[in-house]
C-alpha cells in the first residue's frame, strides 16, 4: 500500500510520515487514483 513505511524504491520517506502527522489532528488522507490515470488523494478533516 502506498502509505506503508518503505513503499517505493528509494525515492524518499514517502507518504507514511504525512499520514501519521495528519492522523494526530484527526485528518485522514486516502489514495483513490486509478492505475494509468495519475495520483489522486482525498483528505478529510473533522
């Protein structure tokens, strides 16, 4: 999954820390893109 720690191929920290930091404030982030159509993220705030 894209939010797992270590996802990808040495391209940086990834989205794992972003999701963890946002979750502290109750904000959620989900990846809802379709393969071949680019990335799409949905952010939900309380």
